[in-house]
C-alpha cells in the first residue's frame, strides 16, 4: 500500500513533468485561435482574390491562406487544429505577410510560436515623436537612441553622417557592433577601433547576463561570431559597465573630431539610452557644424 507521502511525491513529480507540455499545449491552442481569427477577418479582396457567389466562410478559406503562404493545406489545417508540429521562421514570416499582420500582431505570432522573428523591428516603442524631436534639436551634436544590444533605434542628422551614411545602411544592420566588424567606412571612421571593439564587447557581455535566454540576443551573438576579430575579443571574457569617455573620429567629410561620449538612460541601467557626442574643442565644434550643414543639404 502506498503511503500518503508517496502519493503526494508521485503527483508532484507528474505535475512537474506535465507542466512544460501543458504550457506548450496552451501556446499551440492560442496560436491556432489567433490564426483562425485573423483568417476570418480578412476579406478576399484585401489579398487580391475574387469573393465569388458561393463563399460561406467569413474571410479567407484555409486553402486560400495555404496557397498564398506557399504551404500545404493539410499542414496549415493541422496548425489551426493546434497539432504538435514544428513551424519554421520562414513559414511564420509568410503567414504574417499573408494575414496582413501589423508589427504588434507579427510579434505576437512569433511569440506564440516560440520563435525569433528574423525581421528586426523598423520602429521601436521607445522612440516616441518627442524623443525624435529632442534628437533633432541636439543638432549639430551627434545623438542617437540605442538599446543594450547596440541597435541604433533612432538618430539625428549629424549622427547619420558621423561614421558613415547611416541612411544607406539597412535597418537590420544598424547595430554598432555589427558595423564595427563589417562596414569599412564605419571601421575607418573610428580612430581607436580595437579599443572601441573591446569596450563594446565587454559592455555587451555585462548586459547579456540579464538576457541569456533571449533569442534576439543569442541571434546577434551568433551573427557576430562569424567574425574572427569578434571571436578573439569575445574570448577575453572581459566585462565592463557604462561610463563617460572621450572618443576620436575620422569623418570622411570634415576630418578628425574629438568628442565626449555620454549615455543618458531612458529607463533602468542596461536598457535603452540616448547617446550624445559633445565636442571638446572649438575645432571639433566647427567641424560638427559643417557636418550638420552637409546633412541638411542632402
């Protein structure tokens, strides 16, 4: 005969074993319901399909979504039935476009599928119109908004020409660490490149301690590891916090600049911040004014 303690231990162990499966099941059912809801609320005309006279299904049919997303009808049906199947990010991307999801809905789709969106956000809730206006009013002082991953979320005109023509860089590549290893003009504009790379890697490692399970951080780290230069720096295991410091740039349009780097935090430390580069001498100030004038004339 089993004792009460044994029964309790068995039940507790079973609950622990079942918990991840239950969470996964709930996630799949939420995903299925979300897909059905979006499908039923899209008119055929919105995706270039004729409505016809015999349509009984509100919105799109399952086979129409499958055809537009270039996936199998049976597979898509299983997805809406919350079957336990694997979904690739390519398929999720196709479904997001087919179902005309906006940025928030797309993010929700990938979260329900427990997947990392390969398309970085072109906008960010941190970048309000008021913050963009503040950046613009700081001109000719270069200023931008960055997060702890060194993604450049917004910037003013002077910053947009400080290290390269940032407007010409695809949004998914607007990351200071990525640019410091892959973009030749950006690299040549930093006078002390190796030192800067070590500082960024040390700060990135310190910040990543709070995001070890975050897929977006792991994706960026994986991308950076394609650079032997980064691997060498990363293997040092250096850690450093944020601190004001002096920087020197070699701008392609106006020449050498010496500035003081300052981080203005918009929230808790290691979160989003406003980065400013104030000139330390009159020559640098005059050159930044010329750079701003060039940016305005574009």
